[in-house]
């Protein structure tokens, strides 16, 4: 088996006294598409936020692409990572946020070119070319000169995905990408995510409540509750015939909210 | 007679016309005190806001205390402190105008500091996370992503304080600064006609305030803020 792209080795995360992740063991293989489901507060978003270095960890080691994320090795010992190391590691990851977090004072095109120019050192011409290709991919070529507020939520989230892709990450993190959208706009965003999943060029980690979608696109589904993985496996197994009682209860509550 | 200009008490209108040039001399002092006070306020306020936001508690706590102290004590006391107490402690006399402008600047610096902080904090936290996720350097993110979104929130509030400072200038009369209101009172004392000079000061203030508000709104409209959701 090849080396995992993401590995959580006994990772603990606390907010004050509240333990969000309890010695979590979790692996994602290169180009694998993993969906994380679970009740709110179960720590599923925290996993993505730790990977994007938005939340530090309290114990254990996170490996990304074979290297520790929050640590650096010095004289055979792990010491807390420097900002320089974090910057290097961050370049492997891209994140799509629930609230899009586009830069509202910049046009769609500038949202996509800003970081590639400043961080990757692309020329303006190269960055614009890349941005226009990505906008075509997400079906928004005609919106490049608009400001985010002039777009619908679904369009904004597609820009969010394009912006993450513009940095050429190896790993894409989707943090409830459709939760802030009106129901009729969810489909256009899922379609883009499906396209990316089918390309198998990225390692993808998706936190979502869209169970039917997860079944179609994921290589593996993880059900997480109370800070650890309760059950994981192929989507048909986990989502159709879960073994654990907690998984059954959760799926029933999500799929039949009126019962 | 004041500043070598005689007044004519034959009728209210003649009186008003004759003292207008005298009041305008006072108005210039009022404007000078406003401008100097405002500049001090926005600069000291920026320093206070930066210190209060410092990660070290040794710095941020005293800064927070200074801001709270300046906001919660009357302007008049701060003015007396600068004008009477400070020269006693330092042995250096401070001209009334300087003391007045400094007191105005100090008091309003505390308000400005809160405006800066509020403007920056009103930018959604997700913007900071997006900066990090895209690996943009934090200084670049602050000046190109956060600040442009904070400025349209900060400018109108600062403009309101400019108007407030202008309206607080008459307090400087207690330390003998010859601003518009002081002069109106002196004219009243000498002619026993307070109605005309004080009414004129009121009207002049109204005009000034309306002009300043108009200016602030104009600047606000000219600010680039495409797409920034301002609540």
C-alpha cells in the first residue's frame, strides 16, 4: 500500500475542557475521495480545520503528504512547526468554506488571481489565464468581472471552489459546501464537486449532510461521533447497511427528519 | 470694540452685521481647534488601538485602561488637567489653545480607537481564514483584504466624531481660548445684548455642522466599497 496522503496519529483536540477529537486515528489515501458525516459538534469540521492549519492540535501528530503538519523534526524530535513550515504545508491544501469567504471587494477574477500572483509568483497574464480556465470549468466564464455580492450563493460557492483550485493543491477540503445554500442551488455546486471527484486528480475530503450525493461520489464514508470514528467503509455499506446503532440512528434522522 | 472692530447697537440688524466679522475671527479659532484636535484624535487613537490589540498583556491592558479612562472622564476635567495640572508637574506653561486642542484630541482618541477596533472586528472572521487558506502573507492580507473592508465602516464614524469635536470646542472658553462662543459671550457682557451674538453663534454652528456632515457623506460615497456588505 502506498503512503497515505493524510494521516491522523492519535490526534487530540480540545476547546477548553471540551474534548472534540479523542486520539483520532484516520487515514486518507492519495486521490481518494472521503466523505465525513456525523452530527453537529461531532468534530467533523474540526478535522478539516486542523488540516488547513486553522486550528492547532493538542496531542498526536498529523501527517500530510508524508510530512508532519503541525510539527517539524529537529534532532530526531518533533518540535512545534514554524510559520515557514506551516506555509510550505498549507500550499498542499485548498479549502472550500461553508460561508464561501470570497473577498467581497474584489471581482471574481481577482479573487482567483490574487493568491496565485502573490503566493505562487505567477505573472498576471498566467494567473488570469488560469482563472479563466477554472471559471469555465465551474461554468462561470461570463461572471468574471462581477463582484461576489452580485452572484447567487451557488455561483459564489463555485467561485470558492475555483479559487481553491487556482492554488493547485494536492488535497481539497470541502467544509459543508452546500449548507448555506438555498435548496435549488445545491445541485450546481455538487455537480462541480462530482466532476472533480471523477477526475481522481485530488485527494478530497468532504464534510456534508447530502447523504445521497455522498453515496454516489465517495470512495469511502466515515461516520464520526463524539470525537472518534464510529464506522467507516464503502458508501453502499455504511449508508445502506450500517452495523453500528449510532450510525443507523443518525442516518434515519437525516434521511427521514419528519419521523 | 473687539479685535479693533467697532459694533453698532442702533438696531439688532446693524448690531448683527457689525459683529459678524468679529465672530468670524472666533470661528477660525474654532475650526483650528477642531482640525488640530481631530488630527490628534485619529493619530493617538490609532496608536491606542494598536497597543490595545497587542498580543502582550503588559501592553494591551494598560492601553485598554487608558482608553477606558479617557472615555469615562469628562472633557472638562481632562482640559483642566492639561491646562492647570500638567504645567505644575512639568514647569512648562501650555498656551490655552494648545491645551484645548490636546484635551479634545485625547478624549476623542479613545473614541477613535474604539472605531478602528470595531471597524476591523466587523470584517467577518472567515476573511482571515480565507487569507490563511490561500497562504497569503498576513501583512498582505491585513492591508489588501481586511483594511479595505474596514475603512468604509471606519470613515463615517470618524466623520461623526469630527462634528462632535467641533461642537465641543466651546468648552475651551473656560481656559480663555477666544473661540466663537467665548467671543459672543464677551460681546454680550459688554453690550448687555446676548440674544443677537449667541443666536448668531448658533446659526453659524448649524451651518458648519451641516457642511461637515455633507462633506463626510460625500467622502463616504466616494470611497471604493464595491460589494462590501455594510450593515
